[in-house]
């Protein structure tokens, strides 16, 4: 099994919503399908380290590449779910990112998962059901940052996040806003989703 490859980016190809990076390692060019968002961090001629997963099927062998070992491990968890193939797993990682994807699965935020093209409600529910406990434990072992303690309670968190997403805010903006406004002792004690939303919008619009 190839854990990672370190070499020079020879070239990058984009076709059919797939991004393939050719990495030259020891005068051998490896074709690696990567998460599209990784393009923001690599360019031709640059020396990079790509964590990899070798996906083998009867008719196809594909090397998938990731920015970190944690992202690769999450990909492996996703493809272990019935009905989740490697392309859908990549789409989830590309749409949501590592932290937000793990958080959505752990808290069962199926609406956030369903925002990824190709992921319907039933698929999102299956992902949350099968991986919720595993990822909660894995996240602690990996030392990943958990949801901000100053945020809204789980009973309203999904409604608050989805409303703000629908208004056009990004996952990172929402997380930062909820963590900041949640420092208010008055707001932190309430389970009123509308009050949390108003406070977050006010902070984001400052």
C-alpha cells in the first residue's frame, strides 16, 4: 500500500469534474485523482507530498490523493458506507472540507450533507447513521477541533446552521460567528434558534 508520495507536480488535468495530478517521483509519473480544492495549494513544478489511497476494482485501479493523512482516513471511512463510492466521497470532501464534514456527520446534520451534489436525504442519513460514533471517537484520537462549546445546543444547531448557509454564508464564517456570539452569557443559555440567527447575522454584517 502506498501511504504517500513526495515529488514534483508534472501537470494537472481537469475533465468531467475530475482533477488528475501527475506527480513525478524518481522519474516515474503517478496519475493521482485529487480533491479539487487541493488545486488551491499546488501548482506545476512544485514539490509536494500527497497522501494516497489505492482503490482497486475488477475493471479499474485508481490512486486518490489528499492534502493530509486525516483527509485520506476520512475518505476511507466514507467509502466503507454502503452506496458511497470514491467519487461521491471526494465530492463530500470537496464541498464541505474535513472539519465541517466530520462535524456534520457527528451531529447528524443531514441537511448539510445533502448540499453535496449526488447526496440525497437517504444517503445522508445512512452516512450519519453508520459513521456518527466512529467519527466521534476518531476525531478525538486524531486531536481534531470539536464543535465550539460556545455554540448553540444540538437541538437547534442544525436549524441555525442551515438558515445561515441558505443566506449565503460559508461554513467557516458560520462557525466563527456562532463561536463569537455564543460568548454572550445571555445567548448561550437560550435555545431560541431565531435569536441565534439574528445575532450571527449582526456579527457577520458588522
